[in-house]
C-alpha cells in the first residue's frame, strides 16, 4: 500500500520552506528561475568535414566566456572588493586547462557531436567524478570546477540573461545550486536575494552572497519544481526560510517585519559593541559559532564576547587526508590570536552521522544519528584525539582556550577524555612545550543520558554547553530531515524547555558555567529566556549577536525570571510559543 507523501512537492505550490540561512536579510519580490544546469542541451551528429567548424565554435565560445568572466570580475571587484572577485580569475584559468579542452575536442572529433553536447559531457563527467567522493565540501568542488564551463555552454546555446533582463524590476533569483555564476547573474542593484536547492554555506557562491550583502537561503529540496517564473516569494536570510506565493496577510506581515527589522537593526548595531547586560545589571556573554576559518572574518570582534563553539570538523572536511598536528596547531593558534584573549571554545572533532569525512570510511549504518559519531569515533580511533589534543594544548598559550567534548553520553567518556588530556599535558611538558595553566574542558549536553546524569557530569567538567540541534531530535525522537516526522521536531516542546531549565539549574548549583550553542539560542526571545533560566552564555551565528544583545540590554532580569516560571508552567508547545510571542511584542513596544 502506498502512503501519500507528507510533504508533496506539487508544481507552483505555496507554503513555507525551511532551508539553511547563508546570508542575512529579508527580501520580498518576484522570482526569476535561472537555469544554469546543462539541461535540454541539444545533441546532433556532425559530419567529419564539419568537425573543424565545431571546434572553431568551441574556441569562440571559450573566448566569449572568458570575456564575460572578466566583466563579472570587474563588476564584483567594484562592489565586493578585489579579493572576492578573484574566483572569476580562477574560473578563467580553469577554462585554459588544456586537459579539459582536449577532452571536449576529443568528444567532438571522435564521437562527432556538436560543441554544446561535448561541453555538457565534460560537465557531467566532473559532476560524476566528484559526486563519488564523500563530503559536502569535496562534492561542492565538482560544481566549482564545472561552473566556468557552464558559461561556455550558455554562450554556445546563446541562452543567458535575456529572459531576466527584459524585466526592469528587481528580482529574487532561484537556482538549482548557489554558484558564483548565479550570484552574479545580474548586477547587484537588480537583485533582492538568491535562493537555491543546494550549495554549501561555505561554497564560493555563499561567500560571494555574503560579501555582496545579498540575502540568501539554500538547502531547499524541490524548490524549482515548486516555483513558477514571476511568482512572489519572501526570503528570510536570517532564519533560512522562504515563503512561496505568500497570502496577502503574510505579505503585510512580512513587510511589517522587514520595515521594523530595518529600523530596529540600526538600533541593534548602535549598541552591538556594548555588553549584554540587563537594565538591572545581570550579564550574559554573547558569543559566536564558527564553522570555517573563513567565518573568522565575518564578525566584528568588538561585538562579540568570544567563540562559544568552533566546529573543528571543517579543518578535516576541506581536505583529502587528516590534518597533521602542526597544521592544526597553526590554525588553532591563529584563531586564538584573532580572538585577542576572549574565551575561545574549540570543540573536539565531531564527525560521523551527517558529517562524514571523504577519506575516513565509517561503516554504513541504518540509523547514523544513533550511530558511530563524535566522541564515540575519536575514543576508538584514539590517535585522532591525541593529535588534536596535542595541537590544542600547544596552542593554549596564545589565548583563552576552552575545549568542548561532543556527543557525551556517559561519565566514562568524560573521564577517558580527561585522563588522555592529563597524560598529553604532562607529555608535552616533558617535551618542553609550554601550555596554559588553565584549559577548561566542557561537555556538550545533547544526548538525553547526559541530561539525566548531569549532576555527576558537572562535577567532572568545567562547563557545559547545550547542543539543542541534537538534543531536540534525541529528546523527541524526531529526525528533522525526515518529512514524515519533521513536524514533531519542535524546539518549543515543553520537554525541551524543561530540559534547558534543568541544565541551568544543575550547573548553577554546581557553580559551573553553562551555555546554549544550538540554533535555538539565536531567537532573541529564547536567548533572554535562557538568561531567565540562569545561563551565563549563548553562542549563535554572528548575524544574530546585535539583536540578542539589544534584547538583553532592554530587559530586566527580574522579568526574565518571571518569564522562565511562566514558560515552565506551560503544558504545550503552543503555550510556550505564546509566552515567547509576548516577549517579542513587549520588545517591539
Ligand atoms: C547541536 O547539536 O546543537 C550542536 C551545536 O552541534 P552540531 O549542530 O554541530 O551537531
Ligand atoms: Mg550536535
């Protein structure tokens, strides 16, 4: 028996889609679909005597594509700066690769096909080669290398901007993938936002979108199938949501939010450099989450109290082999130096589950979220942990380093890491490496057993940080990427808020610092609620820092304690949301 899919993707559907926020900002406008994929490429046979003609067409298209790339480079250099424009110089170099050119010419002359069909084959080969490798960053490389060849294809097909250029309104571009070609498809002034089905947060396209200040959301499966050219969409690049064909009421609401957000953003920014202290003098440290070395340049140091979570995975993901101790040491040192003495929390490698490494084969698992991931892997492959701990400890003299253990589910795991930590520290001492006197070690609280064992765990760690992204899914047994149950993944479920309150209560009683570093904390109403629960720190993506500080600075701690009590008295998620809405409304008043 076939069940109807809970989230069908009919053509031109309305509704709200949740994706991944890539570049902040709100935009409402009509959508223009950009087909940058080698779709519908006509293939025809070429007579032997026409082969030189096809190769000539190819050469002319390569020149024209190189010129277009140069134009884009100039345009991007003028708006975003020369550094961001360099990608187009790289694209021009890729087009000069004689090997790739040889492959295309070979297809034309041996298979006797037209130039566009031969270029299409090359693009598909790139995609295929890279898609066999595991890991998002490596897979993204496939599109980075094939992207410039899409320009060539577009020239050959004479299919480019006409369809969009006729319209004089500013548009929201929608594409299959967020690539530099898509982000710069039109001049910046013509663009309101960019949305795409796929594209990494740190792909070149994403970096460019941020530099150009272009709101952007990716991770929207089936997006193109749900859109129609010219359809209205509302993009929220802060929260990673897209409203398709919003109703009149939703449009009014969105515009109101946009207006109020824009005027309020000015006020947020004006106070972003001031401490996160309430009107009655209670402070919370507002820190940032860092997912890439490139992220380090995306926030204003003066606005943040530190790094609450640096996911060291990226260092392992963006390469073909494990990074050496020396490489890790240099990078950690650089991070600590950049943070200028502010608390800097580096999390131990958290691979497995949804974060596989291309060069480290883990068994395929029926249920990876409940499988071999995080500390479970590094305690088994202990050399990974050793190397990382050595690099971390060696870098510790460069700043205020804190080490965070992911996926802790028992006290034994804490003890094992701590004993290895002590062993490595004395080993480094014997080898003459200086290390900081105090390097706090904390546990992520994201597995329900750690929650239930918290009284014991806090005695043996220096701080705790709640990873709500995982905790919510484990507490509610609901995988948010599974459309059959994603509606059950609800961070406002009373069990979740009670768990959050419980962590703070236990940590405060034990005199240990506690923080929340999952996405949930980026909602200012939740951030102030956490302060009411007793948390002394939150860690969020950099774009949320000013608003959270503002919300804290304009609250009274006494009121937040009262809010915490009200929230804990709720029986339903709806009740919790009503309380949070009340906070939002009073913040707007
Ligand atoms: C979390 O689970 O909330 C968290 C911060 O860790 P990650 O998202 O990297 O799993
Ligand atoms: Mg997690």
